C-alpha cells in the first residue's frame, strides 16, 4: 500500500501506511489553494515576509529557483580564474545554515575540497594557519551578513597577510557574497574584496549565490548542476507525478497528524551530507514545527507515534517514505517540499533567521554542581533543573537527564568543540550521541555551536538541552579586537544556555577542563561507569 511519483526519469518519492494517508488528506487543499502555481510564480501573498520584501523592493531567495545562481555564474567563473591564479585552491566558506551545507554537499559530490567554518572554534583555523602550503593557496568566501562571519573574515584576512601575501593579493583572496545594501558589502568595498551581489538570504539557498559561488571557486561543475535543476522545474507545477508537492504533503501532512519528528536516514552513494543539508533546510523553513533528526551512524530509536522515517534511497516497501534521485533534482525537490510543508504548517519560511542569543560570560546557573574527575581534567556540571541539582557525579546526572526526556521529546546535544572527525572531537561526540540515544530511547540531535535559537523559534517545546563546552589548548586572536575566538565561543554557549532557560527548557551544561580527557569521562558515564 504505497504510492510512488517518478519524474524526470530518475526522481522518485514513495510513502506507505499512515504517511501515505496523511499526505493524501492534504494534497487536495494544496491544489485548491493553488500552491504549486503560486510557488512557481513567487507569489508574495504566500507568506508575510515575501509581501514585505516585495513592498521594500528586496529580492529574496525562493525555493528551487536556479535563476539567481545562474545570473552570477559568469562572474563566479571569472573570479575563479582571478583568485586562483591558474593553480589549485583550497576554498574556505565562512557562513552557516542550509546554503553553506548545500555548498559543501555540491563540492563533495564533485570530489572537490571545500571547508565550511560557521562558528568561532579555533581548531580548524589553527590547522589552516599551521599548514603554510594550504594557507598559501586558500581562497575565502564570506557569505552573508552575520557578525560571526565578519569576525572570521577578520581572522582569515590577518592570516593571509601574515603568510606573506601582498595587501592586494590578500584582499583578492577573500570573496564576499552579500546583499548590495548589507554591512558585509560595505566591509568588502572598504577592504578591496571582490563582491558578488545576491538576494536576501533565506532557508532556500541551495541554488543561490551563497552556495554556488563557493562551489564554483572550489571547482565544482555548477553549470551542469543548474541544467539538471532546471529540468525538474516543469514537474513542480503539474497535478500528477509532482515530486516536490508529494514530498511536501508527506512532511506537512505527517506533522499535522501529530508526527512532528522526521528521522532522515540512508547514505546514498555520491551524496555525502545530503541528510544534514535537508535537516537544516527543514528546521529553518518550518520554524521548528517539524523536527528533523539525522540518523547518523545508526542512532538507535524506539518506534513511536510522533516519529516517521524518510530514507535517501531506502526500501519503498518497508520504510515510511523514501526519496531518490540525482543531486540537482533533490536540491530543487527538497526546497520545494520544505516550502509546501511550511505552508501546511502555517510557518513563514522566508522570514529572516533568528539572531543568535546575546553573548555573555555568565550562563545564569551559578557555580558548578560538581567537578567530576582530577583537577585540570575534570568535567564541571552546571544546571538549574531542580530534579538534577542533587546529582553527585556524571553518571547520576546523565541518568537523571535521560530519564527526564518525555515520550514526545528529544535531546539537543550541542557541542561547542572541534567537529573534525579525526583531529577534533567529532567522533567522540557522535559516540556520545549514540550512547545517550540508547539510554533514553528518544532522538538525539547533534549540533556544533549552532543551537537552534529558542528566541524567535515559535516551537521551542519538546526538547532538553545538553550543552558541552571546553577549554581550548590553543586560541586565535581577532585582529582589531581585544578577544580571542575561544572566548567568543564560550560566550556564545553561555548566551545560548540563558536563552534556552528563558524559553522554559531544561538545560545542562558540561564544561571540559581538558577536551579529550573530559569526553573520555563523559563516554564512560554514558555507558554507566561510575
């Protein structure tokens, strides 16, 4: 009992059981409301933010539209020859959100190197600074108008200058992608950086200049990608075999029926990172009304009525829903589907992203409850949750934390650490997430210093926060400022902790005096070792 829509020869969407029924219940409404045609024509009446932007004359990134990316393609290819100087380049993208993940996905699918830096973690920057050959061929893309991106731009500009490049060459190695009226465009003009103008950033940036310019500079074949994306567009306005409409109806229909958590699984060959991009897209587009969880490394999950599984590739006769197709088609279909789901869930996906919580050097939790371990290698525990205040050690604290996650809740594990799998703490944090998921039987979402903001997110309930911070052995100064990146990272974490508590969510923060030793102790505690 499943339905399947196949278009463009290769793109397939399937659903079965309750998901099939939930999708069928909302498809009629979508056609009555003329959502496919209105999306294709970028009708500003769909969402308040679109209407406001049109009145102000501000173009936005709409879902699945290759036009803005195609418009800057010649400029990006010209810059590729200019900034790379005919030789190999290492592209570093400064920025976060779905567009940055899309850029990394496009580059990875083409087998070209692209590094994304979306937070003030010192580790990746120190590795870049210490590798003179790599730094000497680095090209930086500063995407968007976020203050954190401007901080990282300052750091990279200083590193390029210290590497012996002339001022003109160092300035040319940093390409800005921003709205013409944004502060980032002004910074680029003052510093002599090349600027690529772009529409206002939204959740829908996979085919925008924010994603495609860094992908082009890295050497990805973006022209072929855009051709594949354009070939899918006619299917998104027709009543039959419309993959974006069907996928959006599955996602939005399931959430309307009470299944708010979508688990994204499968590892399609040639598309590393597609699940994490789709998760970032759905989180931002639906404003938290749909909770995406990436089943990374087979995180154990207990079947529950609020969950459903969407697999990339997958088994149509066994999985709740499956999505298959080439990268270009999936970028378009998923963005279109996220817009449809947002419409069904009455979210505004074109609204500006919520600003991060204000930075602070006090998370409001007071002194640590305890310090578990030897001096200099201990894990300090901070929380204001009354039920956890009596915990005497990490094992007892994690016992209480996992027991306190309700049948319709999930755990947000946010690590303000180095996500590199081999040289940072990525592998250890992933193991910790798996152990905690096994203990609580509920989804565990892992983030890296980019917790979904509770302020501005109108669906803050349903989660418990575990924030992990740690001392940095080495740090990076910010040129022209009196602080270092490690201090900025800790201040962001403390601000996020305050923000989540203000939204009424349970928060535990664990601070590692030594990252490696602290995580080893955390893993033991998650296994039940006292």
